[in-house]
C-alpha cells in the first residue's frame, strides 16, 4: 500500500510537472517570433479580395525561395525571363522561322502551373530590354516584326497565362495638365521608344490587337509606373477610352506598377484607382514595393527602426486602399521576394529582409488595421 501511494504521488508530481511544462511551452510558442513558415499565408488572408503575387527568376526554382513563393503567393510574374531580350533571337533571323529562347521562361511557367499558381506574362512590347533589330527598318517592317513577335510568343504561352502586360511604360514622365487636356494621349508618349519611332502612336493599338488574336483568353493589360500621378494616369485614361471605343474591350486592364517611396501619398493611389475603375477595366497592382526612403534613394546604412516603422505604416495604408477597392482590383503583385534580391536592394523595399525574416512591413500587409 505504502509502495502504491509513493507511485501515485510520483505520478501526480510528474503530471503536475508535465502540465506546467505544457503551459510554458504554449506561452513560448505564442510569443515565438513568426517566420515565413508559421505566419498565415498572405494568399489566404486576401483570398476573398484579390490574387497575391510576386516575381520569379530561375534562381528560385527548387530552392527555399520557391517554398516561400508557393506558401504566400498564388500568382507569379517572371522578373526578366519573358521580356523580349530574353526570348527573341539576339540577331535578326534570315527567315521567318525565328528561333526563340523559351527554355528559362518555360521552366518557370511550368513549375508555377504545377504548383497550382497563376502566371502573368511580362512583357511583350517595351522600349527597354528589347533587341534593337526588332525595331529597325521601315514602318511596315517593324510593324510586321511586332505582330510576328506577339503572335509567336503569346501563341507559345497560349492558355497558360491569366494576363499579359501587352504594352509596358509607353508614356513619358513629367506630363503637364495641358499635355493631357482635351483627351489627347498620343502627344504624351515616350518618343525614344523604337516602336514609337518606327510605327507612331498606333503601335499600341496594333500590339493589343495582335495579343487578342494570339491568346484571346489572357487578359490584356497596359502596364506603367507612376500611375498615381494625376497627369500620367489621365494620359492612360484618355488612351484606354480612345482605343476601347474603337475596339470594344481591347484593353482589359491597367497595371499600376506601384514602385513607391515613403513620400508617396496613398490618397493619390486611391484617386487613380477610382479614375481607372470608372473606365470599367480591371486594375492590377503589378510591381509593388516601397523604398524606405523619402524621395530618391537611401544611402547605404540609412536603414533604421524609424524607416522600418514608416515603411510598415505606408504598406498598411496602401493595403487599406486596396481592400476598399477590392471589387476593381484583381491582383496585388510585389516586385521582389526579399530585400536582398530586390532590384532596389539598397533601399529595403520588400516584406522580407535578406535572410527571409518577416519585416514589420509583412505584418502591416497581414493586418493593415494594426498600423
Ligand atoms: O543577366 C545579366 C547578367 O548576365 C550580367 O552578369 C548582369 C550584370 O549586371 O546583368 C544581368 O542582367 C540584369 C538583369 O536585370 C537580370 O538580373 C540587367 O543588367 C539589369 O538591368 C536587369 O534589371 C531588371 C530591369 O527590370 C531592367 O529594366 C530588373 O532585374 C527588373 O527587376 C526590372 O523590372 C522592371 C520591370 O520589368 C518593369 N517595371 C520596372 C521594373 C523595375 O525596373
């Protein structure tokens, strides 16, 4: 009997120890810092609002980066590999059978689709990252080049993409209100573009028509930066009205790239979203990041707790705007998985630091109300 009592007592003590241990463990877990693996996936948080996207490069395939992408995002855009300088032949082909370089893009698109993600094509017609021979020659030659390129490339990815950035960054910066008054848009275009030089303003409409023929199911977007500028957004608005009046629903969406800095006023973003929504087109926030600097770039070493908090607050304010316009916004894509590999790495513009730790900006996106 005495022995039994000792055993029961021992069990009770052990049980008590175990109980307090479990309690301690639970509270530790509750206060454990969240990681990309434990934090609720961004794509789940916004599943009733819009798609959540990020960019992909070949280095992401088969690495931890792809695991982060598939956990938090449901949509991918190739950072560089679907641009003409990656896909088009480097030199002018001597016949009509152009040998494209699809290998890298195919690997990324197929991996994304296998992971049940959606893919956006970026981009068909751009003044930059485009082999020069494509835009050299007479108007007729260059137009034929453009139509063939779009036909072949959009045809190659047919039915695999949810959207194409058909034309990218056609408008120049620094537009005045008189530039955009009276519905004019042709005189607001970037004149240094090889496409513009050879074909004139009509290259935009022709590009959208060719994209519609090649892959009618991929939504056709016009994509640009600084679209929170009242004048640049007005020029784009004028163009969409003009082209869509002549060709119903030809331009189906506007991609607001959204490369911001701490000085961006979220009200300007809201105003442009409302302006574009009134056109009846889709809106994608297509390349979002926020440099932790007030205007220009940060100097190395300027990153501080205060930058970090201000950046988080601005991400929260932006997402509050996006949520309020979720019926018009189809997707929010970030331009960079982490600060280490961002195109603006020295300006710490993304949600994760270079070691993939979650920054305050990440939590601002997960719950804008807390900031
Ligand atoms: O691939 C070469 C590599 O072989 C070489 O060793 C290296 C040396 O600099 O350059 C590599 O190419 C770079 C390429 O990115 C791939 O990393 C180019 O120099 C560099 O200019 C290029 O930058 C890209 C930029 O577009 C080009 O315009 C950025 O990664 C990409 O994030 C950026 O994305 C654009 C969007 O397409 C359109 N909107 C703006 C956005 C940011 O600029």
